[in-house]
């Protein structure tokens, strides 16, 4: 039984315990911080995944070489 099998009753219990510990005034701030952290994690994960893909290499044609040498 892992964390993926929490279910609705488990989430309600976690919410109630969090509400008791931090209070209702602090809960939106904690939710916002958690959301920002999750967003930053996803952005970093996407960046790492995109870094693994090789970038397409530019193939120079003779016309490109002439442009470079004339400059």
C-alpha cells in the first residue's frame, strides 16, 4: 500500500490534521508555497528532459560558406 493509494478519506484526514496544526489562516499560504514548489519542480524536470535530446545540427551549404567569407 503506497502513497498512490491514499484515496478521499485519507486526503480528508491529512487536511484536517494540517488544519489543526497550522490553522486556517496559514493554510492558503502553505498551499501557495506547495504549488510554487511543484511548478518549479515540473519546470526543472522538463528542462532536464529537453537537455537530453540532441539539438539538430545545421548543415552548411556552399552558399553559406560564401556568405561567411565575404563578410
